[in-house]
């Protein structure tokens, strides 16, 4: 059966590893016609600590002026021009970028279905523009958010976990190359935010390599400063960094209530051996003990690290099992097919998958 091709606009950020970038690239691969629009501040996107600090300063300036109606209207002018270039079937807003009246205007000008797919934890809701916006559907990565908001918001709320992009985050065994630069006991990739630094301070007895943006200037990272490699890893290099380490320790932010972060899927998709904070939603994403290993405290984590570090063959088996599961069920293509089917009334988000357990049975 040949699926219909849609004209789709993606509103979001297109930097390296940008959520909207993966969405747009995958939809093109699926045969859809895709247009891109990037709202707000556009990063300089240059490497190095100085450029990162410069982007932070620009971000503060932008946030301070974005709420001024006259400036906001000028910034939205480009979006209206993009919308009116040609007819659209679907618009996906890849974060909470738009004010309620802007969503209404977007629907009026386009005549398209407009959905928001929010890729962050509940602690990053900010002002929550979406809560009073007339979206046709809202998709969230944490089932707790759906549980909490589904009874309140007028827009339909659906669970749609994050995923990984095999075009960017998977490398065949034959082309992995020399992994020596990434060799270590433990690794992860991501911003050095307060929670991650606090957790990794407990792991100073191990050989750890952390990749990502540096810690804020005000932070006292202590032993974690020596773990940081001074830069981020993206795409295929991120996959190599994950595979070069014995263990990817994925310490989920405390704001991830029932679900998991995107790193969970990226590490699995790369074939890495991953240890991740236990969350109730993991049960219908991966098989604990066979495709990844969960931990429930820092003490539990250290016991399990010591157990798994010398067991290379067993780690490899689990990493390969995770990779097979991720490629079979957790790619952006899987998620976007489900999103479009949900908008078409054929599905109701991830919990309607045949292998998923209804959330009501898990969390009551």
C-alpha cells in the first residue's frame, strides 16, 4: 500500500542534533514535501567555549525582547510568508515556540492541521503557551505529562516517546574505525547542567569522558571538570563515542517523571551498553536486563558499574539487542508515521501500539 505524500512545514531548531532537523530529514526520506522555518534566535553554531558563551548572551537578549508585541510581530512576519508560499497539509511545531493567538493565525492562514511535539521534560514547560493554544494535537515524550494534562487541556494529548535517527546515529560494525580516542569506562553526551554534574561527582573513581557544552561559569563542577572533553560529539561521532566506552551512563534528569530522554534511544540505536535511571515507562520501550540495565540510586549504579565493567562479552550482547530493538521500533520514521496516523484519526499515540501497555494499567 502506497501512503499519501503530504506537504508539511516543520517549525523548530535546525542546529546539529536539532529536534526539527531529524524530523525534517526523516519526513523527506518518507517521501513528503517538507518546508523548514526556524523561529527566534539563530545560533552562531560555531564550535568552542567562546562561541557557546556568545550564544548564551544572545539568548538572554532575545528572551528579554521577545515578549514585546511590536518585536514579536516583526519576528512572526517571516513565518506568515513561509506559510503562504504554497498549500500545506500538516504543520509540526517542534517545541512550545508559539503564542496561542499565533497558533490560531497559523491555522487560519494555512488551513492545515497544526500539532506540537514537545521534546523536553515537564520542568522545561516555561510559560506553557501550548496549554491555551488551539492545536489539533499535542504530543509529549513523558507519559506522566499526558496523564496530568489529558483531562485538562482542550487539545487532544498523546504520548509519543523520543527516538533516534539511524542515518546519523548508527554506524555499521565494519565502519566504526578506531575508537581509541573515545575509550573509557563511562561516557555520556549532553549539556553539563546541574543535575548531570551532581550525579557524575559520584563517579570520580572511574575513567569518565563527558562530551557536550561546558558547565556554566557559576557552577563548581569539582572532579567533573576533568571528565569534560572540551567539546560535543554529534551524529556519527556521537555513535563512536558511545561505542568506544564500556558503559554509557544515562542519568535521567529528575524532571523525567515516567519517560526517558532522547539519549536513551541514541545509545541503544548505536549499539552501546547503556545503564539508565529506572522509570516506569521503560517497560514498554526496552527490556530491562536484556537490552539495557536500569539503576535506582547512585549506590545501586556503582555496584552495577563494578559488576558490568569486566563483562565485555555480555555487555556486547546487550548492546546489540538494544540496537535491534531501537531499529525495529524506535526510529523517527516510526514516530512520525504514528504522529501522522494520529492526526488522521487512525491511531491515538504510542499507547495504541499492539505491544504497548495502556498507561492506566501501569500507573494507577
